[in-house]
C-alpha cells in the first residue's frame, strides 16, 4: 500500500495501535489492499473511490544500484486535503509520507496538513521519497517550505544531497537544520543513519550487519520503529536506534514475511 502502507504494516507487526489514511480505487488491486488492511483492522480510514484505479508502484532492484520505481498514481492524482479527515492530524504523532506519490496533496495540501498537525499539538514527521522529476522542478522549494513545520525530517542520503547540493551526509544534514527546527535524520542504508538536531546535536547509529534480501520499504520500516519507540515514551535518540533495528531486520527477511515482532528485532 505504498510508503504509508509499509509503515502501517510494520507498526501492526510491532503491536502499535495507529491509523492509516489514504485512497484506493475499487479495482482488483484496491479490493486486495482493502482485504489485507481489514484483516489488520486498518481499513476504516481508507477512501475507496468508485470507478478509479488504485495507485501502483513497481520497485526495480539490482546489486550496487539505486532502486528505481515505475509508478501509476491512479486515484492518488486527485486525493487532496479535502479528502483527508481532520482525525488524521489530531494525534500525538503524525507522519506524512510518500509525498511524491501524492500529486493531489503536493504543495499547499501537504503544507496544510503539517500546519494543522502542529497547531493541534502533534509531533510531526515527514518523508518525501524521491522526486520522479529528479528535483528539476519546484520540488526542492516545496520541501524546504514545509520543513519549518516538521519535528523529524527523514530523507535518505540521495534525497538529502539533492535538497542541499552537498555530497557529504553530515554537511547535508546540517544544511537542512537551517530549515527544520527539529531533527534531520539522513538514512544511510546499510551504514545506519546520521542525525542533526536542535542546539547542534549530532547522532550516528551504525546498522547491524545483515544479508539484504529485499530493501524495498527499509526507510518506511525505520520510520515505524521510530514511531513505535516514541509511542512507548522513549526520546528521539533511543527511538532512532529502534528504527535502525526494525529496518535492518526487515531487509534481511523474505518478502512474504517482511515485518518483525518486537521479539524478532536484531540487536545493534
């Protein structure tokens, strides 16, 4: 179910109560997704649009290459802020993810969600994903405009480089903190993460060694571990360590049993 769906499935495996908002069509793909989410009790906030196609992405992976995606947005092309119930931003923790897979929410729509969430007292999290136009349009300005309303920004290394022009993860994270008042967490894949926070705080977390089987959704799994730990009352530093554990565990598991319980998490 896309980035948000990946986060949601990981949270469900970790036993964290949460809500998932998004849209699907009433085609075969949509009915399959709806049945899977219903099995987990997560279908109630998904908008089903009659006569529309469900958005689909196909991930392409190869050794030593950056992942690529072929995407048909379907119903997500018109899903906008008027379709998102206000419950979506009335929570303690609010994650907006899959930004570039949500054309109907790009720009003002996503900015509005983050602003409403902050006004309601939420801690906000933002993960854009990769711009399919290779950051040649308005994407950089759009993202930077939203960062003042974000408590934890979660780009991967390539995204951080594209947003800042830097080619060093620490420099890119530092540059992004000029826009984001909270934490900028640069995901480094098999190398773990590097984070820059308020008042000059810096943090690095190495990932445990694992044989990667399927890396799709690794960043989403990290976000799920982060949210799960924060929901338990831990601070951001501890929660990021849990995020790395969840992501590392996920990439080393077969695709049909991707998401681990808390007892199955790898140690750092």
